[in-house]
C-alpha cells in the first residue's frame, strides 16, 4: 500500500471517528431534550459536548432577539474571551431568531473547517429544547395542564369530597382555556338525560348544579357524548330551546365540549363557554379533550378510592397489622415478615412500590432489605448504597420524621435516574424506630403520574410505628435463630468429638474454638477450678505453640477468680477495674486487654470457667452469649459424665459377674471336684489293696467310671465358667488352649505375647470361645481363623469361619451377652454373616485409659 | 520292683491324703508332702526323692514356678506336674517348667508315674501321658 493511500486512509479514519463522536454527542443532548430535561441542563450539555468536539474551542449560548444583532453579539463574545477567532450560528425557534451558539477559539489558530456545521447541528437541538420549554410555559400549555392535573390529583388523593374534585376540574379547565365558564355534565344513556354536576358560572348560571335535562337541550354536550369526540357550538342563536336562550341572556358565546370517557364508556362531558364576544380558537376543543382525558383518570381514581375508603378505611391498616403480627407470632422467617410489611404498606398507600431499608449509622449506608418493585426494582434486595443516594430515606433517618421527594429530576445520582426510568414518581419515607433508635426507614414510591397527597407520609409513619414492633420481634428472633443455629452446629461438632471419645484437651480446644468463632473474638480459653482455688487451662482457641497458650494470663486469672467468688460472669474493660498491684505487672506482661469470664456450672456446682480475651472492649452481650457456651461445655461434661457413669456401671456389672464366675469355678475346683477326685483315688486305693471277687470288681469299676464321668462334666462346666488360667498364662496360650479343644480346625494368629488389662483379655477370650463354640455348633465350617492384633490404642480380635453364615445376634447364639461385655469396655462389636458366605465376628477394645467418674478431666 | 520315693506338693489336704494312700498301696514310697513352694524345696533338698509331684495351681502360688525352682540348680529334682485340669489347657504352661511330664490327677497311679519316668529316661523330652486324650 502506498504512503499516499495510507495517509488518505488515516485521514478517512480520523474524520469517520469525528463524525461518530459528533453523532454520539448529539444523541446524548437529543435524549435530554426528548426527556424534557430542564433547559439549563440542556444548555450545559450542549456547551460541554460541543466544546469537546471542536478542538481547542469554547462554546457558549447567547440570547439574541434581533437577527441583525447576531454578528455583533458573536464579536462581543469573542472579544470578551480575548480570542481572535469565533464562529457563531443562529438559534431559530419557531421561525424567529432566539439566540446564537458561539464557538470561541482558545488558541491563535483559526477554528477547524466543519466547526460551523457541527455548531449548526447543536443549535437545532437548542432550538428544540427552547421550543419545548416555551410550549410548557405557554398559558394552557402542557405545563399548566400538568399543574392542574397535579392539583386535581392531590385533591383526589387527599380523599376530597367528589364535589370539591369536580369543582376543581371545572375551575382548572376554565382557567386553562381562558373561557367564561365550564360545566361538568353527567350523561345517562338509558334516560337520554344530562345532569349538571358542577358549573363555574356562578351567578350567571342558566341552571343550578344538579339540574337534569334532555340531551337535546344541550347541543354541545349531545354531540360530544354521541360521537365520543370534541364538539363546538359557534352560534347559539341557531340553537332552539330555553337553555340556549338563557345561555345567551347570561352573556355567553361560543362553546366547546369534550366527552369524558371513564373505563371505556362515556361518563358525560365537559363543556366550556366563551364570553359573548370571545372567539374560541380552532384548537380549543382538542385542548379541552386532552385536558379531559387527563382528568378522567383523576375522576376514575376518585371513584375507586371512594369505593375502597368506604369499604376498608381504618380496618385496612388494622388488618395489615394483624396479618403481620400473625406472621410474627407464627415465627415466620424475617424475610416473610418484612415482605408482608412492605406489601401491606404498598396496598394501604396505593403506591407503586414500597421498600424497607435498613440504616447503618456508623457507615452511613443504607441496605435495601426488601422492596415490592418486582421487575421494576432499580437495585436488588440486599443492595447497599450511600445514604446520600437515597434522599427520601436520608431525610427520614436524619430527622427521625417522615419525608418526601416530589421531583426526582432535581435529585442527582444514578439511583434517581433509575427511579425515573422505571416509571416511578413522588416518594414518601418514614423512619423505622426500634427501641428508641433508628433502625432504618420505609419508603413508598408512587407511579410516575401519581400524586402522593400531603398526608401520605404521616400515614406511612403511623403504619410504620405499628409495624416497628413486628419488625423488632422478627429481627430479635432472627438473631436468636442465627445464634441457635450457630450454637446448634457448634454443639453438634463438640458432641461428635465427645462421641468419638476425643481426648479432653481436644474437646476443650474445640469448645474454645467454637466460642471464638461464634463471638468473633481472637482468644477463648476453657479452664477448670481445682481445690485451693487454682484454675487450670484445659483448652484454648489460641494458636498452639504460642508461649502464652499453656496457662491463663494474669488478667484471665483475675477474672477467673472473680467468677469463682461470685459464681457469675465477670469482666475487665479497662485497667482501672483491675486491682492496683496487678495493673502494672499485667499491663507490662500482655498490654491492655478486655477480658470476660463466665462460670461453667455442672449440675449446680461450679466446675470451670470460659474466658474471652480481646484487644478492644468486648460488647455488652458477650456475657450473655458466653453463657450459651458455658451451657454447651456443662452439657458436654454432663453428657460425658453420664456416659462415663454408664460405661463404668456396665463395666462394674461385667466385673462383678466375672468375679462370681471366678469364685464358683474356684469353689468347684477346690470343693466338689477335689472331693470327687479323692473319692476316685480312694476307690482305686481299695482296689489296689484287696483282691476282690470279680462281681465286686465289676461293680467298683462301674463306680470308678461314673466318678470319672462326673469329674469330666465338672471340668467342662468349669472351663465354660471362667478361664482360670488366663490371668496366669495370657491370651495367646489361653486361645491356643481353646483352639486345641475346638472340634473345628482353628487357624490361630495371635501376634506376640503382649499382656492386656484383665477385662480386655477376658472379653477377647470369651468372644473367641463363644465364636468357636458357635462355629462348631452351627456353621458347618471346615476351618476357623482367629486373629488378634493390637497396638497402643486397642486390641482387635476377629473370628472368621468358612461356614454357612446366617448367624444373628439374637436367639441362642450367646453373642448378645458378649456385646454387652465389649461395649462395657467402650469397645465395638461387629457381626457379619451373609448366608452362604461364612461368619466374621470382630471386636475392637480400646486400650487408652478408660474415662471413669473418678478421673478429674472430664 | 525298685521302690520309688515320691514327694507330693499340693495345697489340698484331702488330695495329699488320698494320693498318698493310693500311691503307698501301689508300692510307691511317699517320703513327704507339702502344700507350699518353700516347704517343697526344703523337703526336696532334705529327702532327695526320685520324683516330686507338683500341683499346677498351688493355692496362691504358681506350681509351674515351684517346678522350675525344683528342677533347676543343685537340686535338679525330677518333677511331674499334676492338675485336675486337662492337659490341653496347660500345654503352654508346662513347656519350660522343667517337669518331665504331666498327669491329670484322676489318672494318678504308681504305674503312670513309673511310665513317665521310664519314657523320660529313654530320652523322651516330651512324654505323652498314658491317660490323656
């Protein structure tokens, strides 16, 4: 590509960009104009945008009435700016010169070519804005009509008597049109009659208000109601009837009328009567029609409001309160309560939307809790924004009184723009005061064309006061629920640890950690009081390994001592509450800390203390919230103690039964067994000493044989009663002895000759013994494997056969007693016996010191 | 038949009496009886019997340990352990006791004792008692 074409292309690109920038700027200004922005805003936008587009130029707007003065004005502006070069274009409104748009060069260079056309484009926009503003300011123009509408609507909203509203409608119409009188006339299609609702004629009225007459007697109205379009009567002399005569007699002239259409049907008409010498201009009936259309809505609203007010009235407010209060009483979610509050407010006030807004004084931020805007919501629920962005709320929360915003176009900020864009208009807000402090506000937003009457904010405030209690309840319960949820989870986590038989330090560390998390404090310690008043640190949320984590600090000890004295929560908030001798030492040691301690009471007795330490003054509710955690600890301890007591008592039962078996076995061994043995030996001695006749010998042999049988029975019985040699020979030899006795082949794997506590060895022995007996009796197994392994924490024994399976704990298995024995030792018992796939019985017995009620830690 | 001298150690007086009577009638010379380990050692040293019968469960004492003391050192006594219990229950305990054999008490007689001694003399370190299944 040649250099020339590159340059051309660059130039083209640049001019294209310039055009695009200009278009964008014009579009922005045009938007302002079409939105009927205030004239000043349009002017400012024009000067800023045009100055930005024209390099090194400053753009101004000047007022010039006389086209001949244009050049002079432009030159004056250039001189005033000290510029050598200026370009001005005229601003022409409705065919007449209004002013000029002038660009003044800020350098010595002349302004770029094309500046004039750019200015011309902007001048057209300025002209449109001026024309639009003039139209609004014109008598009877849009602005005046809007003003009239606002006044009517205000009356309607205030619940004014229908007569007052209709009077206003007529009066405003007369003023806007600049006519002698206006009548509001109701039309009854069934009877073909008109009824004059109200007229502004005063003394010159042809008929009093309320008069009914045939439609034919009122030609202007007749036309309007039959055609549904505006109508006019230019010459009353042509009209027959008494009314026409009277009309002329009272000095009225031309008349126009427009139908009043409410909810799609013709309600009646509005008629305007000029003075005798007055010419009503050609557009007059159209203007009346426009006005009437506007008013129809107002009249319709009056009807609707009348109906509603008659039927609901105060009951509505009370009904709303009842519904909200019911929700609160039912313990509904706060969101549901807040939703109800906002929805009810929107209904009572008849506004487009209502927001419930929380106010944070510290950060000067609002948070929208809930709004009824639906899809028209400028921001989602939960959004936070600066107080300044919400003028209606800002007023309410800063003054503590109801506030209102009538015109959002005056309010800066994106939210205001969004508010308008979503089609909302006037807004009222009332503060929500809970427990004497400002919680936030409730804001009601009318529709774009809706007028919120003067009393509206007061009604909202009254309603809000009623609701404040409901909101307070919901909020408090929300907090409680949050706390309960939090602590429920904390309790579950701690309880899980307890159930898993975690070591006491683990449990207390967990409690401290949970409290620290829930309270949002850096350090929580759990301690136990001992005799003599000392307190021993059992657990801490602190980082392990920090030097101060092994003991309570001086401040904590001081608080713990106070707790022990008073049996109530105690705190140090500032150094002055600490006794003098402690202050220097403690401060030197640890710096200032706020310390709060709360007692842990277990079954009515002071057991220990939970201490919270923070670098800043702890919140007033710390004691209360801490109490919840002391209860957590206390119940954990109670649970553990109860559980330990249960385990201990089961263990005692097993021990006692073992002792009984041991004693019976010993008695058998030393008593009956020894005596039967002596009998047997004595019999043999007799036989050894005397040669006996064969028949006597046979009798003695039989007795000897029976005695052997008795001894064997006793031996088997004794073996099942108590493993007498277990204590002496240990588990391995005893299990091997069982294996040797078993009719089913036994594969024994007992690692090492380690000795275990007697209850553990006894339990393993009994379980293996019973399992082998069951295998022999029921399993049809060819082989049984017995495995015993152990480590520092426990012993695991498994008896597995290759038999038919299908064994169960109940029935005659004799296993159920073993389950008790194993669980009494804090162990676990498992039986797996799928039909056809053998039986595996396994137990786990802990070897760690068993918690008992004598142990001090837990 | 050479008269066998025998010492019986048991904590049950009734057994001592009936065993002594039986063995004596069967031609064994029961030279002494004791119910404790110390007494057993003293008698064994003084009487030097051919064989000493020791109850495995000697009251509060461990008969196995008593057997070990009798068979070790200068005394080097010949010991047969006796018990009401089955041999199956005691296998591991018997090993290392130094005893030459085991007899269930209800199987006790002179012939059984003599057989154990004969087996041991033939070099049977682990003799099988005749009346034991």
